[in-house]
C-alpha cells in the first residue's frame, strides 16, 4: 500500500482529505518575492567622481501595481503581502518631508539616484481549493508592492 501524506488528496484516491485540513474556498498566495525600489519622479545624475548631495523637497508617491495577470485586487495582494512579505506593505505611500542624501562617487564614474518606496516584486496565484484539497480555476501574475519605507536608491554608471 502506498504511503499517504496527511492533508493531501492523492490523484488515485477519491476520498476527501481528513476533516479540518482543506476547508475549500478562494485563496490568494504569494509564492516568490524579491526586493525592489519603486522609484518615482526625477532621476538625478552627477559626476564623474566627486560627491553627490541631494535634498529632496518635492512631494511624490508610489503605488502597489498588479503588473501581470488578473483576477486579484490590489487590496487582496497587499493584505497577503502584509502576512507573507512585510507588515509595512501598503496600497500607496506618499512623501512630503525634506530628505538629504550624500554619497561619494567612484572616480571616473557617474552617480545616479532616484527617490521612492523600498518595496517588493512578488509572484502570486489565486485559486479555488476544493474540500478534497485539489486546486481549480488557477490564475497567476506578478505585482509590485509599495512599502512604508522610502528613500533614495543609488547606482553608478560609466557614462
């Protein structure tokens, strides 16, 4: 007899999963994530070499966006991201306060910077789970999740 994994309905088994394992219903799940700066507004460039000093005075904002896929709402993705990625996940973040940033630029390089939200790129799936734990009506996609943490992103280029 084949081993049975608790809570999993096997393809060759018509029996439902044990009680209280799979309740059925719609589920949204984030299954991959990576950090991403969601820049908004001007990109600043200085150099070659020297010191880059930026004072951000202008207000701006960054929003969570579903970048691919369908069948899920921004609110639903943010709620799931708060559980699985970061409690600081938000639908939108705006800024108005002054922020100064100073960075030494490597010799013969150009410093670049942009202000924005330190958010995440995520992959998500939404599916209907049957009481026997099987998934049906699966949709999936990607989203950029804004975060409450904001600041400058810095990078260097050769020209």
